[in-house]
C-alpha cells in the first residue's frame, strides 16, 4: 500500500516537501480554498514549489475546487506542473460548496458547482489528449485550441475524484482514474467502489478503470493513547463537534500496528493508496506524528 501525506503551510512548503520525499512517503498532497474560516493555501502554487524541489515523490491536489476556475486554466496549470515534475502530478478535483462566500467572491453561483464540475472534467479530459479541442458548453468555449506545452504523460495527469453520494460515484466512474472518498469505513468504501466501477462500465470504460484511495485524518504514535487523544481533539476542533463516537470508524488513530491492521481492512476493500491528513494542531505534535508515520507505519504499509 502507498502512503501519502498532506502539507498546508506556504511558509514551510518546500522544506515539508523535501522532508516527505526523504522520509519515503509515496505522495505529497495539498488541498485548497479561496477563502474559508481558517488559513488555506492554493494547491497549484504549493505543488509547483514542491515539484521544483523534489525528484521522486508523487504530487496530488486534494482537492482543487474546480468550479472556481475556468476549466481550460486548470488543464493548463496541471499540465505545466506535470512537466515541471516530469510526470509526477495528479489532479484531484472537487465541487466544494462548504463555504458559500468563496463562491460569491469568485463570481460563481454555488448552485452551478456540479454542472461546472462535470463540464470542466469533460474539457480537461479533452485538453489532456494533446489534440485541438473545439467545445461549446455552458461555461467553456474552445475554438479549436490545444495545450502547449502538453502534459508530460500521454493522456495527462491522473484525475482523482471523491464523494460518496450516487451522483459523485457516477461522476467518478465516468471521469476518474482514482476514486478517493473521505470519512468512510471499509464496508462503505467497498460498496462505493462497486458503484464507481459499474458507472465506468456504463460509460464505456473498463470496469476497473478507476482504482480506490482513501483520504483520512491520521495520528500514529508508539503511545497509542496520546495519538488517539491528539487526533480526536484535532478533528473535534476542526468540525466543532465531539468526534469521539466516530473516531474508530472514520479516523486512523493509535499505535502503528493498530493503524496498519486498519489499513489492511481498507486494502481488502480495494484501497491501494492512503493520503494521511495529520491530525495535530501544534507543530511539535505534527512533527511527532510524521516521524512515527515514517519510522513505524511506512514499513508496515509496504507489506499490505
């Protein structure tokens, strides 16, 4: 199983990227918001910096809020980062909508976000082909244009999509190379992957065209109680609710062997990559968890 880790601090982005690569993580991920209740970076900017300062680790936007951008602009930026990184970039996108003011600030009607996402994915897929694209849609109009430079990889960066609802599963089956849900247990993931693959087949793709990944808040330490308490406190503060009743179902918390056992359950459900959002607020706590992930969980994950 492959293990990724997220970054979110622009002031340490380069150092964090280099550290993640040196520690042996498979993937470096970064999410984004234009505006939200707390600090949030821009994934394209962060991952461009990471691309220029690393040579091996994969890069993932987790996720870019596609409705806030012209689709052609997303395809262009993704293509350039793919070239900078020599084919290591993965484009994760989502529809957003959790914070309506950022849509208003971008001049985008929040009610249009799903239509924009679907049309945007269609445009991006076509532009990633490297061919001239003529497109006349509700939000995008391309009069015979192609990306130059094209992506480093034929067909462009892999597209990652999340979501658990029926329309999200259908969308993932139609467009995604990787389906990456959030806040799911192994049974939910197994069932969702079946729906994604059925949708892929219905849209003329191979039924295994999309693989499965998991995005999960994670706190790992030799002191399992400390990891559990730190993780629950962080996620509870983030979502402003007591997450204790949901922790064992949705979070990866505790000693490395316990977390590895949980990863094995997800692997049996179809997951081949886990992106870890470090569940810690203090810098020292984050450092402690990242070190434990690298030293203790990564070797176990390689055997799953």
